[in-house]
């Protein structure tokens, strides 16, 4: 397999992953994940 064809699948998967991450961020997914992480941390140290 030539060097040019070897990086194409990786680049396509990276681009798809980036698009999906941006879609999740745009849909408010970051806020949900952050609030869950805060709740878990507070429960671990016994405050929440």
C-alpha cells in the first residue's frame, strides 16, 4: 500500500470524530457532562 493511501482512513476517521464532537458540543453535551462530573466529584469527597 502506498504512503498516500495509508493515511487516508485515519484522516477520514479523525474528521468524522471531530464533526461528531462539535455536534455534541453544539447540542449542549459539554454542559451535561460537566455537571455530571461535578456531582460525581462532590459525592466522592462526601460533600454532595
